């Protein structure tokens, strides 16, 4: 899709279809021109109404805010994609910041247009190519062309990074092995002069004593990979390190998942995929930070040589771990990867993982859990990421829950002794591997709920959503503005 803005009034623009967002549920505005058709259709402004005879489509907008604009743009795309509509025109709708309003709309169109159809025999082709905005604005204020064009550019970059991540997560486990993830990272680095990539194999992991990471991989025929992407612009102001859980498939290991729960486990690489999407977006946005993406890529499989409940693993940091459940494997991979990440002295350290079903139970499918020791940092992240539209909730570290991950024979257990508070006990487990000097610089993001859903919602299709990409890019962009 191409996006453009023109000085022409809406009535002067030639397009196949005119898009009108219904902001006023009383259906009283200068752009609304089909009152007779509304009466006939008993239209109340609560659903999409396509009037082919007048060449207009009406799409409800509950209120003028950024995420409502995204949702409305996606609804529009899905309503017209099967029609022979090559061009669409609309007025400008501003919800506060002009640049951000256009950015949100472009994100909505592009996120809504995403499809993963690689394995379908029949691949649909859609006609819509051009979306043309008039500078004529809904509320009458003057729209600045540069703000619109900046919004177009940023929206395309952020949506592209998110859709890239969706492709990685949606790819099937037969194809997307740890080696494939390493190839993906290398190919990504080739496209940007200030992006580099280092790939480390199992010999490096052995040398680094990353025994927790290696244990998870023991029963897989596909060797593990530690992937380290680095975006390094000139004069970088801060070093931000993202650590991503890259379980390209998770059977649960010897603590085998039930069949229904094993389905969708190709999505257990969502944290690593998001980290790649973030660094891709950062490179295209030319953000003024040195950004690292450290990905722990492996499978968790079953076999005679699989790691077992009752094993004790000595992690890279020297902390011993009692294995009580082999399906709590992501935290073992992250433990060693977080240890490695701290060698590079981050100013901010963020890990992302589809870590716990408990987080989904507690927060629902649409919300990520945010954890850490620094209350100000968590609140700052939540505030700066808010405009992204990604939902997240801060979960407090309860000191009483630390008792649940104590082990009688090791320093820590990889699961809690109670079924309750599982998302937080997983976060507290990771906290054991954060050095004192970095405890106030670390955020843990459990994206298990929104990373992959089996039904469409908002501007997300069924399947991968690219969870974590937008909220972290919005956070980084907001930090960059403060410099």
C-alpha cells in the first residue's frame, strides 16, 4: 500500500471509494452525506456500512485516540480487500499529535493487511494500493504535511517490524529450527550497515558454562544457537539490551504437555522474534541508542538423553537450579542468556518471553505482564509505551512468593511449590540471575498472552501478533525524544 497526502479537498480527490470515520454517533458532520441510506439501513454508526452506490464506506470510531484509529483502519481494509477497490480517500483525523495520528492509521492499515498464506494453495490477491489523505481535517484544524509524511514513514517502519516478527512466529517448527533463526538474524544484519550479527554454537555454550541452556537442548536433533545482533549508531547515548526466549518448539520435555497445549508451541519463539523485530525497527528509525538483541534459540524435546525432573543444573552465573518441571524451560535458557547479556554493561536490560500460562490466566490473552525491581522504570516504560496500543500490566514482586522457588538441594527451583502466582515466581526466578548492579535497570516482559491467539482481535489476525515490538519501539522513540 502507498500512502499520500494532498492539499485538495476531499470532494476533489479521485478515488474508487471514500472512507468516512463515524466519530459523532448522532451522524451529524459535514463529511456525512448519506442520511437517506442510513434511514433505510437503520444505521446507528455502530458497524461498518459500505454504500457502493454512493462510493462511500462508513467505519465507526468510538473516540479519537491512536488505538481506535488503528482499529478503524484495519476494519476498513478488511471490509474492502475483496472488492475491486484500488484507491481509497479520506479526510485527516487527528487525535492529539498530528504525526502520531497518521502513524497510528498507517499501522492500522498495514497490520490489518497482514496475512500468513505461505502454505495455502490459493493465495488471494487484493486490489487496494493507494490510500490518499486530504489535508481537510475532521475537526477543522490545519494539518501539516510534514507531520503526515513523518507519520507515514514511522508507521510503515513499525508495522513492517511487527509483521516481520509475525512471519517468524507463524513459521512452522519443521522449517524454523534454531539454525534457521540464526540464518534469519544474519540475513537481517546484511541489510543494514550499522547492524552486525554473531552466531555461537553448542561448543561456545559449553565453553561459557551455559549448562541450563544446554540442558534444555539435550534431546533435540537440532543444535542450539546463541544469536547476538548489535545495532551501533555513531554517538550512541545509551546501551539497551533485549534478551529473547527463542524456543523454536516446546514439547514440554519429559514433563510432556497435553496434546492440546502442544499445539501453537511454534509460538514459543515469540520473545526472540520480537527482539529481532525491535532491532530491525531501531535500525530503520535511526534511533540514537546502541541496541543488542541476544536470542537463546533451541528446542525442548523428549528422548533418552533428555534432561529430567530432579536434575540439578549449574548455570553460567554459578547459581544452581533444581529442575522440578522440564516444561519450565524458557527461564533456564533466559537465565544463561541474561548472564551473558550483563557482560556488555547495559543501561537498560529487557527480556521478553512467552514464559508462563499463569500470566495468561491472570491477565487474559491480550495483555503482557511487566515485572522488575525498579518501580520508577516499570512505570516509565508503561507510560512511554502506552501510545503503541499494546496492553501491559505491572505485576509486583511479592517477597513472600520468593519462598515458593526455594530448593532444598539447590540455590533455586525452576518452578514454584504452589500453583498460585506462577507468572511472578517465574519473574523472581529470573531475578536470581540479575547482578545487583543491574537489578534497577532490568525489566521482564511476559508476553505469553498476546503473542499468539487463535482468534482475530482488533488489528491482529489469528496467529502471531508481533507482541512486544511496538511497545518497545514506542518506548525507545519516547526516550530518544527526551535526549
